[in-house]
């Protein structure tokens, strides 16, 4: 006769089961098992710690914060829980709370290198760059093989404009782990910011493996174009990332045509009327059935395959046109005072929007400059002191016509800057201390667009100095 054991699993055995599940990567099962253990024994420290580990691994950061708030985090053996709590806050872009938790973690266990690293990341998010660097270096002193610390250090040094040091840190990260995607991505940004476009765009190819951008890439049928002579072939260019990126790199359609190819750009529908004026090939929606083609390429790979350097950036004086009839219509609705378009805000979903968009109150001195008529270039929004467009803005061709009807555009780092530059219209660009790679360092012009003038923050977060300089220039 077979005897079946119907006794419930002991708390200790259940805990061992949970550890086994966690070790095997069965996160949902491990989370359920550890919760069962805590139901049986709410004071089981190991179950609490491993539940939080499993939740971190599963990316359930809200649950991590909830669980770590249930127990007193004062004893010396809870440093890891502070670390995991701070890690969750970092992942949720809550750096102030992350700093508090991680500061406690390193106070309890000064030898916990990952906690120093994540504290450095929190300080980076708070734009405390000196402290961020110091904490990352402390992590590396404790563990020189901590790949993430090398990667973060490279990012922090890039944000300080110390690009050569940043490149060195990232090269060390890649030496340790050649396939680290984030290290290659950060190296691309540092090299491009330094003006080394060949190396930067070669490293930029790693974006296709990055979690942030992978959704932009699809495996299209047919060969990938690698800049070989097209000899009359149709080359499909597939747009990626933001609208401004698509506008910026539409200039390469002309180079494909000069090589004897027939380019087709597949992009966001709102851009089609404007980018059709490039005059080379065809512009279609990326969301509809694609026409036949001979080879294809992701749009932001074009500078790489063409071997672009600073002196060979194509069409910096402009490559799109505004519809003349629309320009006349917009101009008729504007007063005779100096007409200034203002884009004070960009895409709020952009991961760096909080750095590149100033608080609205800092624009007050600018809007007080006399003899200027300010027109809003932010869709469906009017900042006090600005007027709405005289006609509705239904797509980027309408925006281009309004820009062409103005005397000047003042804009944060958003698609408006690219449209103005692509038109060859004068525009003043307001940049954060750590700018996007395309704007380089220590210069008030850009080789991408002849008509743009750059105003840079002198220190992180100092928008008032930027607006003050712009207001003075406008009044002069």
C-alpha cells in the first residue's frame, strides 16, 4: 500500500523550494512561494529578502517599495533591503527617494559596491555630477570588475563634457565585457559629442540591440544596403526614433539619389508632406504596406554607411521647402512687429525631457522684450505672452510654413529646431548643460544646420542664464 503524505510542507521546506525556484529563474513561482512563507512566518527575514530580490528581478518596482516599507529597516543586516529599495526608486525615476535609501545602504555596509554605483546613478539623475562621479569611482575602488560602474562613469563624464575620459572608461567596460550594449551605446554618444563621427556612428549601430530602441527596428525582407553603388536600384529607408531624427537624416535621400539610387523614405505620416519636398525619391507611411524595393536600411545608419565626418555633413544650409502659398497665408495673419516663434516645450515622453525643457516661468524676461510678437510653436498650447498661430497647424508642412513666415524661431531641443534648420530659417536653440550628442561641445553653431545658433547652460539646470542671454540678444 502506498502512503500519501498529506501534511503541509514545513515553513523551512517551503523556503528552500522558493530559493530553488529563484535560482532557476522561475520568478513568478518564487514570488508566490516566498509570500506563502511570509504568511506562515511574517518575521522570516530570509523570505523577505529573497522576495524582494525576486521582485527586483521581475521588474515589479512598486511591489519592492511596498515590501521594503513593511519591515523596519534599521538593523545592520538590512543594508541589502535599503539597496534594493533604492534600486527600485532609481528604476522608477524617483532619485530623491533613491538617494535616501542608498545613502542608508552604504552607511550600513560601506563595502557594498553596487549600492555606491546606484547612489551615483541617483545623483546623476539629480544633476549632482561631482558626487555622482565620486560614488561611481568608490564602487570601482571596491570592485574594479563591476561593469555597470564603468558604464555609468562613462555616462557621467560625458555629461560633464569630459569626453576623452568618458571614452577611456567605456573602452575599459568593453574590454571587460565586449558585448555590453549599454557600454557601446554610451561610447557612441561620447564619440559623437566629441565630433568623432566615424567612430560614433559605428558604435551607434549597437542601438539596434538596446532595449530602449529595439521596438523601432523590424526585420524587413531583402538585403540591407551597405552603400554599394545602387545602379538604379530602389533603396527603402526606414525611419526610426523621434520625429526630429527623421527630419535631420532626411538629407541623406539626396546622397542616395546622387549615387544613382531611387530612395523611398518610410516615416511617420505627419512628416510626409514636409519631407516630400526634399525632392528625391518617394516618402510614404511606415505603417502601411511597403512597395517593392531592392535593398533597405535603417535611416540613422546612413551617416555610418556614407562615412560622414564633420566636414562632409550634407545640405547644412537646408534641404526642405515650405509651401509658398501657405507662407503667404500665415504671414498675412501676423503683425508687422518682429515675429518670433517660441517652442518652450518638447515631447514630454522623451526620457530626457526634464533636462531639455525649462520651467515656464524662466521665459518671463524673454517675453518682456519689446517690439516682438511671440507665436506659440507648441501644438495646442499657448504660453502667457505668446499668441496662437494665425492658422491651425495640422502637420509638419504647416509648421514649416509658419516658421518660414517668422523672422526668428527660439526653441528647446525638439523637432521644431530640426524643421527650422532643414528649412534654412534662423533659429536659436536652447541647450542643457549636457546636450544631446548632435550639438557637440563648446560651440554656438552646428555643422548640421547653418541657420541655427546655440545657447548653452553654463551649469546643470541654469536656464535663467540661458534665457537672460537670449533676451539680451533679442533686445539688441
